[in-house]
C-alpha cells in the first residue's frame, strides 16, 4: 500500500467552500480502481487545518489519480482557498486493516 497525507491550511472564510470541493473530489476518487481509501480530517483545535489521507494499492495508482479530471478540478478550485501551499507526507503501509 502507498499512503499519502496532504496537509492543507485553509483561509477561515473559505472553509465551507473547501469542504464542499474536497467532498466531491473524495467521492470521485473512491471510484478509481487503485484507491483503497480517501479520508478527510478537520483538526478540532485548528479548524482551518485539514489532512487528506489517501491510500492507494501502489505508487502507480497515486500517479494515475493526479491525471484524473476530478483531481485537476479540485486542485484548481481550492488553490486560492489555501492560506499557504499544501504539503505532502508519503508512507508505505505496514499494517492496514480493512
């Protein structure tokens, strides 16, 4: 498994717009054959901070995700909603329970 955590800090006035766009992207991403999970978390103590946890069957599936129309739409839509550039942390799955 190939896991990606994307940390996004959103401008407070754009939270609802970001959540709406991200929900749509997540729903479409889950239809991709190589996507095992696509979870979105909002930090309780800092509601402008989100983590997108994406779990793919392999690196190739993660690469393919970035070629989808729904990802490109999400990326372009939320770009101006971010308070700073997003950053990504990549992991290799050791123990994953379905």
